[in-house]
């Protein structure tokens, strides 16, 4: 829970949209940026600092894992921007 808190309150740059927040059965927290059913990004934040992400952008899908060291990885920032780009 601490990693998700830091991600949202300290690491996510000002001006970025706030995600919806959910809990997973394994204790991870999920952050979701959603513009439409075909423009969405989900990031699962684990207590260990893993950021597992999956995004849907029209017909394209992307997924992977980044490690959270107190800064939001550029890969995830680009994907958040992509959710809201025209």
C-alpha cells in the first residue's frame, strides 16, 4: 500500500490525471486510467515495488513489468499520456 501511496502522491507528475483505484485479492492495488473501452491502462502496484501494467489502445495491446524506485517509470508515463491522446 505504501508504494501505491508514494506513486500517487509523490511520484506522479503534476498535471497527470488521477486514476481509479481498486484492490486485488492478492493485496496489490490497481490504478486505472480509462478513457474508453479501447483506451485504458491498468497498473498493479505490489508491496515489493513491481508495477505490472496492461494497456489497450484501439486494436493494440501492451503489457509488462517495471520496478518502482520512487519515480514513475517513463514507460508508464508515456502510456498514461497515450490513454488521453487523440
